[in-house]
C-alpha cells in the first residue's frame, strides 16, 4: 500500500498498540495521516508521532470527538 501513488492520505485505524509504528511508517513513506483515537497508549508515544510529523514535514491529525462536550469546556 505504501508504494501506491493514487493515495492522498492514510487513515490509521488499527489497534492502539500499533498506532505509533504504523503512523510513523506511513509518514516516512510520504503520506499525511489521520489517526483514530486514542492517539497512543502513552504521552511519550504520542509525542514520537508528533515529532516524526514535524521532522518529515507531514500533516498529522488525531480524531477527537469529545472536544465539544461539557467535560472539555473546563478552563474555558
């Protein structure tokens, strides 16, 4: 899949334990990524993906469906 030229971006929707390696490999192959939630099992794993995106110049988006819930409004 990573060698195809007809793909614009990749939606990473595998088990959370595989988000980091799959997302980073997709970005290394030249694709922007949309990663399902939760982004990773730990903060440091998530940070690895963000740092890889910056280093590789790729777009990385994490799906967050709870951003508009009352729980997310604390501190606004």
